[in-house]
C-alpha cells in the first residue's frame, strides 16, 4: 500500500511539472525564460530586460484549465458508461 501511495505521489509530481501555466511547471518555465533573457542581455551588453508578465498568459491558463477539466470529466464518464475490464 505504501508503494502505491508513493508511486501516485511521484506521478502527481511529474504531472505538475508539465510546462503549462496553471501548473507549477508553467511558472518554472516562465522563470527559466526570464533568466535566459537576462543572460543573453548580459552577454550582449544590453540593459536588463523587463520581468516576464505572467498575468498576460492568464487566458491561456484558463483555456488549459478548462481543457484539463474537460478531459477529466470525459474520462470519468467513460469509466462509468464502459469501465475497463482486465483479462477479458
């Protein structure tokens, strides 16, 4: 049972790191993008660029959230209507 809970926890961790904005991976990706922009500006001798505005990505975050919710509802519906049977 402990192994099952641990594997579920690791799966949720990996899913949360997908680089989509509603998930933590999206925030990590925007931070990496901002850091890369700073490094490029520093190497080229340009002034430091403005910080990334994550609020401008909120419509995309809403769309991804609605898509993930729709997929979840579809999977729950499919499990109720025609559940998966193992072994035959």
